[in-house]
């Protein structure tokens, strides 16, 4: 799959999990090869359906801190069990809570990269505080993009295995990466593991009319349990036999992408509801512990 244009320092993506505008610009020397092609598109961007209020990107760590504060003020045995239940749910489902609530599909047949080790050589190790090289994130996204098409071929739509496989090669109808924009969130370091999910950002019923589609790749740090980077990818359908852009999308792709879009919207509703339920449960623990007029912090053995 040919990469046509890489923009290492774009404006932040318009996505559900947004970091503060004060996030430091730690990426300092990104570089990537770029080639020119005649697949540029000046058509105005299709609007997406993301109208929900954003979720704090540090939601997981904040929830854990809130539960910790409740424990410091003392909880009844039944409340301790409830706090433990919430923490177990977060430990088990943190990827779904972070990614699924944005519409990323996290099932093993959909995930593109899962707990891949960050190599020492991925870092700029010559620096005093080396971090994963900026271009490496684009490579993570590229690997995930190819694996996603293989997932369609192997698990999701095996009846069109050959067609899906051809999408990542120069035979028949293929995908050309028109552009990729990387939004860096924090300097990931070794040792760590990355998990990468993809989602369609636009309803394919509209975007595929132009034989293009936009995807977002979410690169998660397993160590930090939060997004390390986001990649916004513009893909063009190209007919290698005719040596030109496709006039219309192949039916197998249009059908599966529409199903994917519907599953994304369902996942977004499901996991946002889970977040609401966890928030409600934690709030009740707060009201029963420190957030009441007679609350006194439990100092344990230090208390006299």
C-alpha cells in the first residue's frame, strides 16, 4: 500500500477523546518519505456524525483516583466489594471503555494490532530521554491498515477473500493511501506494547460515492492504558488495471463498510452507557464516604 503524503504535525483530530490544547509538542524531528501522485481530491470534506460531548482522555486514571479517595475515608465491606468490582471491570474492559466508546471495534476479528512489543530500536535512543520515533507511529498504523484488510478476508467476509487481499497489493482494485496525519499524544518509550484499532470516520454511504474513505487509527499504549497517537488516513480506491481512480466502489467493500459503520455506532452507544454506569457507581461511593458533612479520613494506625 503506497503512502503518498505524511504530515507529522497536524492540528488535533476532531475525535471523542481530546487532549488539552496545552499538550506539549514533544515531537521534534519527524521525517518521512513522500511521493507525488495524481490522486488528490479537492472535494469538500463530508461531515461526520460525531456530535457527542468529549470523554476526558485521562478518564481511567481519574476513576481509579476517585475510588482510592473513597477507600482513604473508609468504606463498609459491601462498599469495598463494589469498589473492587468496578476496578475489576476497568482492568478487564479498559480498551473497550477507551476505544469502544469512540466507535472503534475491539473484537479479536476486528483489531488490527494487539499488544505488539515496542522494540528498543523504535526509539530515538541517542537522546537523554529517548522516545519512540515519530515515524514509527505511521508504521504502526500502516501495519494495522494491512492487517485490517486481512481480517476482512479471513474472518469477516471470507467469500471475497481474494478481493480483500488484493486491496493491499497492485492487482485489480487496490487502496492507495492519499494522506496520513499523525496527532501525537505523549512520548511513548520502551518497554511497552501497542494495540491499534481502526474506525471509519464518515458514513460510507456518502464517502464511497467518491471512491475514497477516511479512517482513524487509534494507537494505544498498553503500559499507560491511554492513546499514544492518532492517525487520520485518507484512502483512495484505485484500479491498477485501468491505471486510474475507481469510478465507483466494489460492491463487496461498500456492503461490508456499511455494516462496519453500523457496528461502530452500536459500540459507541454500548460503551458510553457502560461509562455512565461506572460514573454513577463511583459517585455513589463518593457520597457514601468522603462527600458528606460528617466525613473523616481513615488514618489507620496513625490515627490517635
